[in-house]
C-alpha cells in the first residue's frame, strides 16, 4: 500500500505535463525534447531540484504517451 501511495504521488497527468513544458498536443516530439532540455538545464543552473524534477516527470509522462501512440516518439 505504501509503495502505491508513493508511486501515485510521483505521476502527473498529460495536461499537467504539457503545461510544465509549455507544449500542446500538436507539438512534435523533437520540440518537446528541446523544451525539456532547456528547462532542465535552466533549473540545474539555478539549483532548483524541485522544478528540475517536475520538468523530468513531465517529459517522462509525455514520452510514454508518444511511445504508446507510435507518433515519432523516442526510440
């Protein structure tokens, strides 16, 4: 039960992931990666591990969605 609660607290919705990265449903995967890399690096420089984690979770969420749809997502 404890692991389920921990896992659920780390997942985010597709809508939240898109908001964090500033992308839409029509944004190509390549552009999502560019946004992710820029946001991840910016937050690494400023020392915001919390924001860096949110950016990473957003990319992770969208990655699984793009892979599932087979729409040119990550290989």
